[in-house]
C-alpha cells in the first residue's frame, strides 16, 4: 500500500499559521523558526500539487482550495490527538488526574459524599473540580475539556444520566418591601425592584437564561454572593432550595408568592463528553 504524501505535523503547522494570522506569530507559538514553517507549508503545497496559502503583506491567507483542505485537516489532527490520548489511558491503566466540571445548581453535599466514597478506591488519582454556571458546563463538554460533567444543560448530541431535580425559589430578605406586602406579587410589581442574577461563566453565554425582566440587575458569580446581597435587604433572586434552607428556616430570607410562578425546576445530569476516552478511574468514580 502506498504511503501518505503528507504528515500530521505539516497539517498542524498549516493550522497554526492560519490560526495565528501568519508565520511570525505561529513560529512564536510553536517555538520554531519562520523559515522552517515556511518550508513545511511549501513542501505540503508541492506534495499536494495545490496552493493552500497566499501571503499579502505580513499576513497569510487561505486560498479556496486551502480552506477546504484545512477544514478536513482539523478532523484528521483531532482524531490523531484522541487516539494518542486513548493510548496514554490504556498504557497507564489508571488516570493520574480526573477533571470534573460541576454546575452551581448541583448540591455540593451530594458531590463531596460521592468523592469521599471514591477516595479509598482512587489509587492516588488527583481530582480537579471546575465550577461552572449555566452554559459554562456546555462549553466544557463541547470542547472536551473534562472527563466528566454535571450539568443542567445537556448539549445536543450528548447522552446523559439524570442525577437529581433542583427546585428554585424566588426569595428576598424578610425586611424587603416585596416581603412586607404579604400577598401575591404581580410581574409588573416585581420588575420595579432590583434582581440579583448569577453570571453565566461561559465564554459565549446565552444571555436569555433565567427570568431577566427587571431593568435593574446586579450580577454576581455565585449563589453565596447573591445571598450576601439579599441579607442586606437588597433585591430578590432565584436560588436553589437547598442553598437557602437555613435562611428560610430562621426567617432571615422569605419565599415570594408571585402570580406567574413562585418555583421552577432544573435537572442536574451526568454527561461523559467522550466515552471512548474514559479511563478506569473515571468509570469507578461514576459508580459513586
């Protein structure tokens, strides 16, 4: 069988030149000389018999043929990287580290109890937990950045296992004007007050997530920060019931009765971004 004309390294170099906007920045990123990258691309073009790049000024641009080839080459190099990672997992037998992203809605008590049961079986595996909010977990899954993901937003095309249902409540401080009304609150009344919002920590968040009708909003990065604001008598917020149980029991925070919906429910699910790369450590971890 005839050998291949090109190599993965040549395609990776071409991708770097395009992604970094030219030979100079690509050379810095790859810690290579510009001349070596230029030679690699020229050789690639000669082997293929087509021009893939044209230089205008100091920048390199794809030709039409180059654009089509580059798109296919990314699939090729990504597949090779997946094969190499799979080989590493097979070779080492047990992962030295597991990466797990956990969306903020998932009760941390459930998470840490599971990890406590996993610890005696972990064989020294390090655990890296990445806290995500809203669609931050979606990016981790789609980018294949973690081994396991607990999310309230399962991306299209991925399978999941339901872990629990999370009930959200609309709450405020007991001294707040909304709490003092003592009756069902209309949407119009609610939008006149400040809403505390938990920030979606995805790089490209979905701005429409949650009830965002209030003109005045304060945005924070965690449920704990939201509670701190509420406890100073400021605003209202949708918070998971398990996050405010103590405050509700003590009367410090109160649940609001609104005419459209005083509660809503989300589902926390387990997603394996790439089952083919799942090692034995992750498999054991999932059982807990």
